[in-house]
C-alpha cells in the first residue's frame, strides 16, 4: 500500500487559514483605524469651528468694549443726576413748605379769630389764639382738619377770659401735625 504523507497539506492549509485570519484581523484594524480617523477629523473640525467662534466673539467684545464702558458711564451719570434732581425737589418742597403752611393757616382763620402764637417742633405745630366765641374755634378746627397740610388736629382746651373793657374772649390751644402734601398737589399749586 502506498503511504501518503498528509502533514504538509494540513500545514499548508493551516498556514493559509492563518494568513486569512491575519488578513481579516488586518482589515478590521484598518476599518477601525479609518473610523477613528474619521471621528477624529470631525471632532477636530468642530473644535476649530468653536475656537473660531470664540475668537470672533472675543473680537466683537473687544470692539464694543468702549461703547459698553461709555454706556456704563452714562448710566452712572444718569443715576447721579436723578439723585441730584431728587434732592433739589426735596429742597424745593421743604423751602415752600413753611410758606404754604402759613398761607393755609391764614386762609383757614375765620374773621374775629386771631392767633397769638405759632410754634413748631419737628412735624408738630402748636397754635394759641383768641376768638369772639367757641363756634369760631370749632369752624377753625374743621378748616384745619379739612386742610391737606394738617393732620391729627386736636383742641387742647378753651378758656373764657376777660378782654378789654366788658368784652370777653375765648382763649384756645390747638396742636396738629404738619403733613407733606403729595407732589402732584405741589405741582398744581405752582401752575396756578
């Protein structure tokens, strides 16, 4: 019988299978490397695009920085001017306040009633006066209560006193708080 040695054929087949598996492995490695290269180039392109956007935004910020500083300066000046205007308005109201209070007192004082003394302490006003009768004092109290310049009007008391000759007078004392009328009221008075 003839003996055939099959070992070289098997080794040749094994070598061919090994080469085929090596080629498949090499192909898979090449495909993976190509995928990684593609993803890398995409990410690199996005990074470059983002960096260019950031650089453009920084140039825009640098370009508009003087205008932003100018706007901030204008806002600061506007705030300072508004504060100054507020102080001027407060001073104007305070300057006209005593004049308006005295004018209101004169307007609300009925005939045959006269004030002997007027004193103020802070926002409180203390009035002393005399009149011909209690009814005039009541009219004066109602007038002060209706006034926008006075609040908490209170009659401290009245006394019947002897005047010149046989004439008798009613002496009275009134306390009240001085009110600040609303700015609109002050503005309408300036216009009239």
